[in-house]
C-alpha cells in the first residue's frame, strides 16, 4: 500500500526547504490527473522529511497527499482512511480551494472530519505527526520519535487549545451563515453559495476539533 513509502527515500538529497513546494506540486499534479507528478512530489517531500521534523500542518499535508494517490486510483476506501489520518494529524487544517473543486475528494474529506479517531497511550512523549504527545491515533502516522515527561499536562494543554479553536470556528460559522442569509435575501446567489460552503466547512471543522479535544482530555486522566 502507498503508506508504506518510508522516510528513507532519497535521504542523500535531503533539503528541508523543499517540503512545502513538493507538496504544492503533488496537489497540482493530482488536479490534472498526473499520477507520475503526484508520486514525484510525494517522493521529494519524503526526501525533505528525512532530515527535518515537520509541523503538524505539514505532517497532515503529507498524509493527505498520500490519500490523493488512492483517490486518483479510484480507491475511495483507502483515500478516506488517508484523509482520516490527515485529520488526526491536524484537525483544523482545511482542504485548500484547489482540491475542494474535486467534489468526490471534498466528500471524502468531510467524511474524515466526521469520523471518530481512537487514541492509545504509549510509553512517554513521542513526536507523532509533528506534535509531541504520549498518544497515537488509530490511523496512519508520520514519524514517531521517543521523548519523556509532561505527558498529562501536555495532552491537556493540547485538548484545551482544540476546545478554544472549536469555539472560534463555531463563531466564524455563525458569521458566515449571517453573510449567507444576507446574500440570499439580496439575490446574490453566487456569493450565497460561497458562504454556504464556508459555513459547512467551518461547522464540520469545529465539531472535529471539539471531538478531538474532548477525546484527548478524557485520555489525559489515564496518564
């Protein structure tokens, strides 16, 4: 399967600054149906990862790029699972507008946002998907390096941060809904459609963030 591609690929040509441009190329290649370009972009991203620790957002993008390979091959079961792994890495990372244009991919991302994610407690703190935590999700992960200390407090800080983010996203969703109603009343249908999609995306993201925060806070009591 695609997720078995390892971080050791092209280690000799490691260049951390190439990570984001490589992912940009991979996503652009997906939108044109260029499988070779998509695979090449992921390979270059993995080469960059061989000598750097990614942020949670970059880890989520790498996992999402791997899901794009499955989507291009019309394997939507694996594609949705890859999207779920991306959501576990960074619940608040939106699907970019370029990828949103693919309606089937957008649906897979929405299902991943709504799907539950289970967490298990490991031994001490580990760098998982670009974040130090004592937990591992029941999804694919990008990298896991060991560490020590601060497990319970670290998890609670992350969970509270997700709760605050969820509240902010929910408020933004209400603001977008207000703009949708106004545009609809004024007959600006194209603008109303834009706000409708924005409201849905923000609502789904807020629910995903809140669910992840509650789950992590509950797990912290076992640490």
